[in-house]
C-alpha cells in the first residue's frame, strides 16, 4: 500500500515537473520568436528610412519631378511599393507590445510616402512653387519620421535584449 502511494506521489511530482519544464520552454520559445520579429521590424525600418531619405533627395527639385512624370528619368515606384508592402505585412501580434506603435507608425508613414509621391507625379503640372515647397518639406519630414521610428525600434530592441539577458543571469 505504501509503495503504491509513493509511486503515485512520484508520478504526480514528475508530471508537475514535466509541465513546468514544458511551460518554461514555451515561454523561452515565445520570447525568442518575439525578439526575432523585433529584429525583422528593425531591418524593415532601416530599409524604409534609407529609401525615404533617398527618395526625398531624388525628388528634391521641380525639374526632376517633371522628368520623372514625363518618363525622361526613372523613379523606382516598385521599390517604394515593395517597402510599403513589407511594412504592411509586419504581423503586429507577433511583436512585443512596446513595438506595436512604432510598427504601425512605420506602415502609415511609408504608405503616406507612396501616396504623396503618386500625387506629386500625377498632379505636377497643377502645382505651383508653394505646392512644390510643401512637397519637398513633407518628403523630408517623412524621411525624418522614419529615421526616428528606426531609432525608437532600436532602443526598444536593446531594452528587450538587456532585460532578457538579466533574466537569464
């Protein structure tokens, strides 16, 4: 009788230990997946910020916009579309909660950049000097915003990594 009770107690204890171990493994895998998603977001942010700065510099003159609209100069709309799609495809539920806001900001800014460029190319003949100045200022502000978002994501990723390292230690 004692042997049966001892065996049952050992089985219950082993079951609890196995459950605790499985939960710890699941938490570790979840933290790793969120960290990898955050790293991916950072890469997308960096690429979007660099591209926005490039596009703002490229589209910084009235003449260049006219040449792009007339087909004399090439503008990489496909790259801008690819960046917009990459930013929009970030799965918010897989990110740490502190990065959801920056991810949404990234997607909104790159989408607005694409729309702004589309409108400028389509409406360039109707734009006056003030409209062009507003366009150039807006493009620069969007590039600055994406750079700031990238810095925010980097800071939060560093915080997440340091807090995880302190948990392990």
